[in-house]
C-alpha cells in the first residue's frame, strides 16, 4: 500500500487531481444551482455539500503544490470528502432500490463520489492538522447536519422524502464516523506520516 505514496506525491498527479477537483467543484455548484436559488441566504454555505468538500480539497492540493500544508483545509477536506462521498453513494443506491433503476447520471454520481471519499483518505499521511482543527471541523460538520435536517436544507432527493428522518439519523452517524477516521488517519500517535517534497 505504501508504494502508492510516491505516485500520489508526484507533481503531475497533484496537478491532474487539482484540475479534476476544480472541474468537479464547478459542476457540483452548477448541479445545486436550482436549489441554491430557493435557499435563504443564511443557509447558502451549508447546502452544496459535495462541491464544498471538493473545494476544500482544491485548497489542500494547491498547498501541496506550493510544498506547504494548510491544516484547517486538510481537516475539513478529509471529513467532508468522506462524509459526503459515502452519503451520495448510499443515497443513489437507495434511489435504485426505491425506483428499481438508476440512470447514467446516478451511476456517475456513485463513481465520482466514491472517488471523493477515497482521495481524502489516501492523502491522510500528508496532512498535518491538529486536535483543534478537527474540533472546529466537527462543529462545522455537525452544524451542517442541523441545518440539513432541522431546517430541511438537505440536498433534494424527492424520491426519498419519506425516509428523511432515517437519512438524517444515518447522516449524523456518518459524520461521527468521518470525524473518527480523520483522527485515526491523521492525528493518532504513531500514525504513518509523509511529507510532500516533490
């Protein structure tokens, strides 16, 4: 597994990932466009979950290319990439079971969001965030859950409206899991650490 890290640290790979994540972020905000038009201004930052997660990772990649670490962006990226990556995968699989089929966009969303979750974890040995970064990230993440499932600003999947309570419960525990993984891979003692020095 560790043989992959020199590849991940390669500047060409980092630049390619930066381009892919910028494109995905732009598409993500476009995908949310209709919902953002109907969203009260006070909630705007908390509605486009997946593109905001990939935007955090864009900043992480820019820092890596500058041979730097931006720890707060790293903490936000690993937690939100995993959380919303897995969330979207599960929601689209649930759509498949509810309606008995899934269109090409649904399969694209499963693939792209699973890749989101994986990339956030793969780069964990390069992160340098501390406990306090993770605590602020936890506040952001759990506050986002409140905005989504108390004020009903969550991404709209009309087919799944009848499962909103169960999805909210699942999302809360997915947040906890995501924060736990961030601790395990990036903060715990004796973790595997690397530097971006290419």
